[in-house]
C-alpha cells in the first residue's frame, strides 16, 4: 500500500485530535465550496447561451477545485508553522493521563507543558512589545514631522487674503493715478 504525502504528514504531525481537526476543516471547506448546484449556477446567467453557461460552469468548477487545494495547502502549512499537531498530541497525552488516573498524580508532564506554554507566551509578548515600540516610534516621528510642517505652512484665513488683495488694489490704483497725472 502506497502512503500519500498527506497521510505521511498527518502521521508525523498528530494523533486523533489533529486528525479530527483536519477532518472538520476539510468537511467545512467542502461544504462551503460545493454549495452552488449546476441548476442554481445556470439560473444566475439567464441571458447566456447554454454552451456559454456550460463553459462558465466548467471554469467555475476549475476555480473551486484550485481554491480548495490552495486552502488545504495553506491550512497544512499553518498547522506545521504553529505546531498544531505536536501541541494537540501533548493535550491528548495529558487528557489520556488524566483519564487513566482520576487523581492526576505527578507522572504527567504538566510542568513541561506549563513551561512550554509559558515560554511561547513570553515570546509572543516580546514580539508584540517590539512591534508596539516600533509603531510608537513611527507615530512620534510622524507627529514631529507634522509639527514641523504646521510651523512652515503659511496659513492665511479668507479675511487675511481679502485684506491683502484690497491693499494690492489700492497700490495699483495709486500707481494708475500717479501715471494719469502726467508721466506719459
């Protein structure tokens, strides 16, 4: 029996919880991407010829198939990147240990899991703190630049502009008056 890449990835990554997660995801994607029947599709294009609708429907199916594959690949990639399988395996192991011993004695790896989760949260906090500091620094730089631009800007109100135009006209009229007096 030949093992596919997907089966190998599932075996390497996780147990029953991961398999259930993947099955639920695949079921959800399948139902979302196949919710439009051919009849409903044809009704959406009443003014098209049947041959054109068939071509469009084939293209629609190709796009959905490609989209389905891309979404599944992205889901697999995200599961590998976030280590969903190993994390779910640890959860599964802890649940099994708790079910085997109702008092949940010291033989479980609670401390290891706690340390792992604590370390992951600390890393996330450090990353988010760095992002926040960077964003605040960018905000300060933009704010200071805006202040500089506000100081450089020559802001004239409408009344000031009208006053300046009136003064210019007054100077022009005086000039014309002086020129009309006899300097021709």
